[in-house]
C-alpha cells in the first residue's frame, strides 16, 4: 500500500511539474511573439532611415551639380 501511495504522489508531482512547464512555455511563446513584433518594427524603421539618408545624399549631390553647372 505504501508503494502505491509513493507512486501516486510521484505521479501527482510529475503532473504538477508538467503543468508548470507548460505554463512557462506558453508564457515564453507569448514573449517571443511580442519580441518578434518589436524587432520587425525596428527593422522597418531602420530601412526607412537608410532610404531617407540616401535620398538626402542624392539631393545634396544634385544640388552641388546644378549649382556648379549654372555658375
């Protein structure tokens, strides 16, 4: 009888631990999803900054060329 009690308590402990681990995995999945959204937003913002920088450089070069031609 004592072996059955030990087995039952072990099973309960294992099941409780599994439930705890499942909850932790679910929480981590949610955090990962939120992190992916943030990383995606940062990448888009970074791409926009690069496009803006190239546009400003092109505009500056064009301004210099036009002012040199019309002197």
